[in-house]
C-alpha cells in the first residue's frame, strides 16, 4: 500500500516549523507567541501555529515598515 502525499499546505505548524519558515530560532518564536505578536492554538497538550498567523505577522511587519 502506498501512502498518499498531500499537496495541500499545512494549516497548523509546530513551533519549530513556524520558526523555520520565518528563518528565526525556536526561542525567538516562543517569544513572539508569548508576547502575542504571533497567535497560536493548543490541541490537547500540543502548541501549534496556524500558517495564516505567520502571514498576518509578516503583513504587520511590512505595514509598520511602510508607515515609518
């Protein structure tokens, strides 16, 4: 039996995966989550970062940079 590979992007990322996407360290990612700059959700005992929240964070950075 062959496992099917999904071509859909991940909806939820681990903190480590989110950090890799932003090209930052895991500790910095946790700091962004703790400060509320990046939203996250918990599923049971697992912390996950919705991919759309990373996009929203980057959009906010761009908007702040353009207003300066």
